[in-house]
C-alpha cells in the first residue's frame, strides 16, 4: 500500500521536472542521443517522519535497457559520480552513458539536490544506513512512475563506500529490486579513519551554516590523505573535491561501521556482485588486508557473499579510497561496463 501511495506522489512531484534543465555545475551530456532530467522523489525516513524529497539526475541513452542507480559515499553528493572537472576522465556517468547504460545519480538526504534549508533537514538521528536503504528501496519502487512505465529491463545498484553499504542492504533485504550490484571502496572490516577524527560539525563551516547537530563534514585538508593516493592523484582534483564536499551524520557513520564488519547483510545478496577497491585505499587496505590484486580481495571476501551466484573483484592500481577521482579511473569504469554487460545485460 505504501508503494502505491509513493508511486502516486511521484507522479505528482515529477510533473514539469521531466526534461528539466541540467543542474548548475553538472557537465553537459557527452552525446546528443542521451537525455537527462532532474527528479525529486518523495520518500520516508522512518515512522513519524514526514515525506522527504530525494533528488536524482536520470540520464538515458537512446535504446538503453539497463539502469544503473549510483549512490555516493559519506560527505559526497552525486558530484562524485559526475565529477565536473575533466569529465571525460573522471565522470562515471559519462562513461556509463557512452557505453549505452542509463544512470540515476542519487543524492543522499542532506546532500546535493536532496539538501533542504537547515531548519527542514531531517534530524541527524533519523539518517542511518537502514533508513536510507529503505528510502532507496522506495525510489526503486517508484521508478515506473518516474520513468513512464517499466522502461528498463534490468536495474542495478552501484555504490561508493557508505553508498555501497546501503546498496548491499537493499540487495539483501529486497531481492526483487535489482539484478546486480557493484560495491566500491567497501570491504568487510571496521573502517580505519586514523587516530584523529577527520570530521567536525558541519555548521562550523559557512557553507553549511545552520545545519543541525549531528551533521558533520571533513576538516580542511583531510580529504587528500584520507581519500587519495596523493603521490598519484591530481592536486586540482583534490582541491575541487574539497570545494564540493558535502555532509554526513554521526548516526550514518556508526550504523555503517556496524554493517561493514558483519556478514549478516552480504550473505543475503542473491544477485551477481562486483567488488572494486583502490590498491592503496588507506581506510580498508592499509591495516586489515592485502588489496594487491583481485584474488587477494576475493580470498578475504568470498565467505561474506555465499548466496551470490557470481562474485568478482577489480583492484585499481595507484588509487586510494575515492577511486573515481584518480587519473586511471577510466580503467575501472571500463571494467564496470564489461562486468555489467556480462552479468546484468546491455
């Protein structure tokens, strides 16, 4: 019943949005046969919470039959998937669309096009990996209304870090939602953020003035050493990333860490899975395991995905945690497109 109400609400909300002009700062579509539109999809974040609009950008190449839903990580917005600096190199959206796959880049609550005036943001405690995974499930349920019918033969989730954790929860708890998942920068262990907390209250920065307690963002200068192989990454990309950084909540971090170390969720995934990680990811690889190659990753991870019919891995050399934002990102983009074609469809 809730799904029917949401579908009706979506039909109302997206009237006038289909065919909307591109959002400010979003690079133009790489091919004239790709149609992009901005969407606002009503979801709930738990009992007693009001409807909340999640923003997303849908880009559809002519004839696309597979939709990839892209979920960003902690303190990232959908910019992570459609990075505006040198998009031919750093935009996953552009790579996927050029390969013939449709994409829906989601902004998690409080980020990007899902941000609201601070006084209207959900309480930080309402944002957990469970509540956001449920919201993502609601988005998937509403897709026929958003896209004008059952437009896509197959749908998959592609998540980064916290977004990968949420994607895994959806795939496990709602097995009819997706046909495959790509989980990037999210291996099984408690993430290591170093001895010093890299985050501070978001409201301490002018960009996030008025954000409620519990919302945090990274401190100045942290993103480079935390998210990158700084010997390889372009300093201009790191600077642009810091300029465009978004927020997360303390409750997202806490609940995400609980899931990352547990097999409970991943052992329920019954669709093909591709794991992707940067070889020099200091959050997941520096202390806990070797990420030297795909087999090293699979040796550690196989036992966590016992129900998945296919489990594959790809390791991006010379890359840190934010794999999309390293100069060799197109190598993993190409691997993702080939894997999608082989295991989900085209």
